[in-house]
C-alpha cells in the first residue's frame, strides 16, 4: 500500500509540475500575445483599415535592406516598451520589391524602401525616409498613437485646424514640413499591384 500511495503521489506532483511549467511559460509570453502583429500588405488592406477608422503605420521595406532592419528593430523595441502602440495602431509591412510600383506607393509618393508613413482617414500624419534614430521613430509612433479618437469626443486637429506636421528624415537630418494631401481611400488600392 505504501508503494502504491507513493507512486500515486509522485504522479500527481509530476502533473502539477508540468501544469506549473506550462502556466509559467504562458505568463512569460503573455506580453507578446497582447501586441498586435505586423501584417503584410495586400491590395485593399490599407483602404479597409482606414475605412474602419484605424490609424495605419506603413513600413515600406525589404528583407535585404540594412536600414529597414534597423528600423524594424527600433519599432519592435518601442512596441515592447509601450504596448499601447500595438493596441492602437495597425502596423503594415509593405514589401518594396513587390509593391514599389503599386497604386499605394505611387499615390503616397514613396521615394524608396526604408520609408515609414502614418495614415489616418484620408490624411498622412507623418513620414520618415531612411531614418533609424529611435527618437525620430518614437515621435512618428507617438503621432500615430495620438491620432486615435477619444471615446465620446471628436478628435481635435493638432495646430488649430492646420494640416498635421510631417517628420521627414534624410539620413541624419530631420525637417518638419506640412503634410501632403493623400489620394482618397477609394483610389489607394483600386488597381491591383
């Protein structure tokens, strides 16, 4: 009897240990599960997201581009530091090799890979071209985060009704300019790429 009780107790402890380890692993990965994943661009995706009122963060990049990889690392680090980015912003990866001549890239006048753009409604809120500084990318992501409407209140435009500022980075210089108008949503993905 004692041996049977011991084996039964040992089996019960082994199951509890497995449950504990599984639960611990699940809790350790929970922050990653709450963060929204970056989705790959397909025609119609951006138009649909904007029509739903989402703020869209576009990353025009390639797998072989070192500047794009640096931008991606910074974006990932910022999302890890502030989960509100992933919860409030739709991140879309646009493969430059596949979509550089698409209606989306042409309508937004995307000059090259390693271009980051934030859209809300029919407005471009900002962009960074070939910039990898954490402070610049954080400023662009903060612009996207602030673009979400407050429940029960219409969102006031920054700058007293003027067009929002655009962050533009050329290697190491940063300049703020007036944001260009964006082609209406219906035209963005009308022609398949």
